[in-house]
């Protein structure tokens, strides 16, 4: 989101992360995943998959200079 005060941005990010983590817990299987991994490992693997999809941070000053 653009234009938010830095504290509002932090609060927004925390709430979004909380929603994502709660969603992960809701889809967490109650029993084994069938692949032999336990619930914690299944969650870790899911979180790592999501983390790998997040783009690298960019330098806003560098982006501004390119335009």
C-alpha cells in the first residue's frame, strides 16, 4: 500500500502476516501428509514454498533513477 504512515504500514504488514499464518494453520493436515513428514515439517515446507515466491526487495532510489 502506498501513502501509509510508517507505523500504519507496519501494522498492516503484521495483520497480513497473521492472516497468512492463520490460513496455513487452517490448511494444516490433522494427520500425516501421506509423504512421511510430520505436521510441523509439512508447515515448514509450505512456508518455504511461499517464501520462495516472494520477490527480492528493491532499492527505491535505484528504481527512481532509472526512470
